[in-house]
C-alpha cells in the first residue's frame, strides 16, 4: 500500500506559500483572477465558461465533494463548462494571484500568511473543514505524545512548510523551541515508524491512518484541541473575483455545497469515484480512503454550526478563533482581512433548502 506523504497541505505549506506569493502577488493588480468572465446564454442561463479549481493535495478521498459536484453535473448546472480539478500539493494562493486558477482549496494559515506578509488580494469565502486537521502523530510504544506536556524533550519531525504552525502550537501551550528538538523532515512518516523522530507533524485523515494501517499503535495530539482551532480546506478566491465576478463565485459555492451534501450521504460512493476515476492512477488503498473519508466527514466537515447554518459556513466566533490561532503563528490579521462570508450568506438566502444537508 503506497503512502502518500501529502504535506505541505495547508499550514504544512505555509512557508512555501509566502515564497510563491512573493513572485506572483504583484500580478494581481493587472490580473482579473477570473479566467472565463460571466455571460448569459441565449436561453438565459448563466454561462461562466471553463475554470480551474486548484486542489490542496492529490486526488484522493479528500475531495469527494468536488468529485460529486463534477460527476453529477452540479458545476454544469451552475453555469460552468469544464471545471478543471488541478491536483496539488499547493496552497493555491500563487495560482490565484497569478490568474491560473479561479478558486483554490487552501487554508487559514496559508491565506493568513500571504495576506499578512505579502498583502495578497485573496479571501476565504467558504470552509469545507470546520476544524484544524493537523496533529502530532506518535507511536504508543515510542514517543506516546498525548498531551502538550509530552512534547518536552522529544524529537519532533517538522516539514519546512509547517515550521510556523508548529511554533504556534508550542506558543499556544506555553512551550518554546528549547523544550523540543525540531528535526527537519520531508513528508514521509517512515521517519516516525523507524524511530528517527518521536513525533511527526501529520494529518488526522492521512498519515495518522496510513501509519495505523501498517499495524502501528498510534497516538495523536490534535492541534484543534490544543490551542489552534482554525478552518481548513477553504474555498479561496481573489478580491477582484469577489468584486467583479460575484455571481460566478456564488455559483461555485452552490455547486460545492451540493457536492459535499452528496459526499456526506454517500462517502463510499465518493471513494469509488476517487478510485475509479479522479485518482485512478494513484494506487489508492480503498480501506484507507474509506477511513479518511469517514474521519473527515464526521469530524471535520460537519459541526454544530454547520447543522444550524449550513455547510462551508464560518461563524464570527470561528473566524475569531482562527484569527487568534494565526496570531499565535505571528500573523497580524483581522477576520475581515481574510474572510468574506457574505457570498455564502447570499447563496443560502437564495437557496434556503441547501442548508438541510442531512436531508
């Protein structure tokens, strides 16, 4: 069974985002960020043409909502021609500001870094994951890191793109880099299973599952439960698209909600789409993909707030929690700097039945 070492995924890609955006953010002033423009067909229906949606990772079960939106025609019904799902890994910010993609699935740390450090003209307009999916993964008979205090004296494998995130975790729990030994690693968790490190910056729906599937007794220290709650897998677009292609962004959001409603109802079907079509060349392991889809659907995509307000929403409370998390990473931004939830609000006002994703 192949292990896909996905980081940089979100904050895993934080440092990389800042570097990439430096080279492209200056293009935003002269790039509309919407590659197809909006028009109306002779029949009166919207015709937004073809667009690219930058994914944060490979085409595995993480994007089953997008697979349903594509395969069941929700993108087409919304007025799009071809929606090109571009595989990552990528934070998507560079692709947005350079005009390569109309929208990107990113995360609050990556967006916050780009906005705070590079003044990138991008905003989060929806959040697939209501909860931070990062964790410190360890082995029960190894590091056994179950609490922040357990980090002390341990060797922690941290990818370059996740350094800021890991520092924020330490700060949020009253620790410093002097309390741990940071070991630069890549994205392959074998450094954990072979004993090179005691803990490994990982993803609850990825490495945690693949390592456990190899027969190891694993322990997780979830960031979200230890001082760093923030939204992830965020639908992110440029400020220009919000201003000049508002209906187009809203059309995409509607299709995304429809796709993820189906993904919640039929995760096995979504996994099959990944296996047979979208990720058919990746050698995906079905059991691991089903486990990942179940984990994200039950613990990351839905919450008490989505039950009340609908999928992809981010309440003012959650936005402020996200901003507080970013402050811990040294990022000075406000909620208004990185969020614009007004478009999703309008989508639900115009389509109130979408809120009932549980049927």
